[in-house]
């Protein structure tokens, strides 16, 4: 695991979320994070900026702006963006997809934490275009047979 991913895991454990505004990295936390963590994040600011720019994800706590002409009800709910963000963070941390019951999505993180998403939510994520494209949809449907 890269130093940046380890640092991001520590930041996530401390409740930090990150947002890229232009070239500026902004962090939010429910409580002040440890000073040594902030110092290490500052040291890796350029890497963090590149990671956020590459990931292409919206800030974890804000859905993307509404396109012109699209009604608010046509956009996925905020909780759906949160689930998609959790899946993205798990995959960034090295999680692998594992077989499970029909329609369910299961990811196993390197720290042995298992994430499971119900079939209805998987369908909503796919319909909204929020399901990570490299996930094996065959694994989610094989158990149906």
C-alpha cells in the first residue's frame, strides 16, 4: 500500500474528508484531527491533489451540481452518492470484489472489513451511473442461476 493510501486511511479514521477546489485541497472534519496527521498531509499535499484530480469523484458530502433542465427528483439521493463514495474509497484502498448471494455486491478490504450492498441499491447505483465501471457484474448475477 502506498504512503498516500495509508495516510488517506488514517485521515478517514480521523473523520477527515477532502475536496479539490481548483488547485486547492480542502479538508473537513467533525473534530480537530491530530496535528501530526495534518503535518503529514501537508507534506503529501501535491500527491493528494493529484489523487483527488484523478479520482474524478465529487466531494463526499456534496452531490454534483444539477445539470440544466434536470428536475431535482431526477437526481440520485444524497445517500446514494455516499454509498458510491464508500465503494470508491474501498476500491482505492485495495478492496476486491468477492462472490456473494444473487444481486448483492460484496467488497473485501485489505483490513478484512467486508462491505455489502443490497441488490436494490446496486440497481439504483447502476441506473444513476454511480456503480464503479470495473466491478464484475457477472459476479453479482452468477448466484441467481
